[in-house]
């Protein structure tokens, strides 16, 4: 049988490209705090917070695909230990570096307008990626989502039970309950969001709000269930999911519908075939996905620096503010690429080699096929017959 493109390349490039599109949409969304886009684009871009929910669904899908088989036979401490260490190697080094850099910039350059709490109070929760658990505000402001996703990793074996094990009927029941609870978070009591200034139903990002954690865990779980049933969504439906999603982004109350559409789009792209997958695999889009984690962590400081800090020191950029925006995007992408190749990837590779050597000396480890440092592709769990084996490089597909 001829291998699919995904099988040949060991990566679903379309999903990597999708991450890049989502990351750039977040950049534009945060830019609305400094720059007003022409109508009707301002209203459209102000819905960019929904890209974070796309990240959560995509991360759940990728984690189920890459690590779900680790817990096929139940919880094993050795497997869980290696899973957690691999995730630390992936997300923590650049996160910690940007936290320390930003913490140093707050009292010297950025000021209290960027971070209102005592930096020393928030440093330990931030460095342990626990700040959004009600402990402190995020020093790197968008990193609240990484903190909540870290919680999803810690409970991942429990989520596997609901999403990937047992009958498909039970998985659908759990998915329905998750969507129902997500609806409660979006439209329920205000204490879920801890603010009345939300741009839309799922615009919940406060570290001290219970809805922030639930927003992540529930969307992450939806992504895991989507992985299990990915074979039921034909590749050709990807264009439909894209069109409907783009239309509904203009309607702010559509958040819950969009979460479902994102799941469907990811399922349709999982074979890495078709015109949408081809567009997302185009090299500039694909590279934005490779750099997306760094772009996500860097962009907010760059935006604040260009629009707030430089004018304060009499160093405002020349020309119209739209030129400042383009400069901010260009600097963000350039720094993202530099951070990825100069620090993120080398530090991740070093940590993974150390983890591989350490865990190789522990014979009790029950590993999936191959070495986890190579991000193996688990086979389908559950009743659905896969269209093809779906290898993926989680290092490139996860924030």
C-alpha cells in the first residue's frame, strides 16, 4: 500500500501550519490593544482570542495521537514520568527564559503598566508554570495558557480513560458532558471569568478565574476525542470547516460552535491531504507554525515595547501607527525564528537526550514503539478504523 504524505514525512505539516496561522491571529488580537483596525476588521480581529481554544483542541489531538498508547494498559508511573519529562523538555526552557527576561524588563523598561503585581511574588509560580492555577498573574502575559495546559498534561492519564478507552458510546457521552460544562463556563456565572469585560463567551484568561483552567481542560479533552473519531470526517470537508469558521469568527457569540468546527477541521486535516492541507503546508505558513511557540511567548512584549515603551523614551517609530504594527509583527517573527533555532530547539534536544539516557537505565519502563524522544506515532485507539497511520512530530505541532 502506498504511504500517505503524512506517513512519508513523519509529520502532519498542515497541523503545524495551522498552529502558525493561529499564533499570528493571536498577535493581531493583542495588537488591538494598541492599534484600531479599520471597520469591519476591528470587530473580526477582536475575536482572535478564540485562536487559543484552537491551540487547546489541537494540543489534545496531538497528545492523544503521540502519547495515548502510553496508557493503553492503565497508569504506569514510569510511563507517566517519561511523558511529563518529555513535555517539560518541550515547553519549559523557552518559557522559563522568557519569564526571566520579562521579569527583568518590568522594573527597568516595561513598568507597572505591563505587570501590576509584585514580580518577586509571581516569579516562583511562573517558573513552575503554575501561575494560572490561582497563584499569580502571568509575567509573560499570554503564558497563562501554557500554565493551564501544563495542568492538562498532569491529568492526561485520566483524560485518556474518558477519551480513548472503553466503548465509543462512552467517549461520546464524556465529550457531550465536556461541551455542556464548557457552555456553562462560557455563558454561566460571571465568577467563572472573574471579569465583566470579556470580548466574548470564552474570553477568559484571568489567573484567578476558575473558568480559565476549565476552558483549557475541556477544549483539550474535545481534541482528544476528536483524535479517536478522526476517521469519520472526510478530508474533503476541510474547506467547509474553514469557510464556516471564517464566517462565524465575525459573530462573537459563536465560540462554542467554533470549538466544534476546530475539532472537525483538525480531523479533516489529519491525513495531510487536500487543498487546505496544501495551503497550510506552504513553506512560509509551515515555518510560522514551527516558530509558533516562540512567536506566542515573544509577541506581547514586542507589541508593548514598540507601542508603549519606545514613545515613553522619545524613540517612537516614524510614520503611521500601522507601520508600527507591521514593524512589531516583523520583529516578533524574526525574534521567534531566532529563539526557536538559537535556544528552543537546542535546549529541547539536549534535555530529551538526557531524559532518554536516564529512562533507558530504568527497565521497568513500558514504552510505546520506538523512543519517545522521536515522537512515535501511536496506532488508533478505539473502534474507528483509521484512514492511515498518522505519525506526527509533536515537537513541531505543539505550542
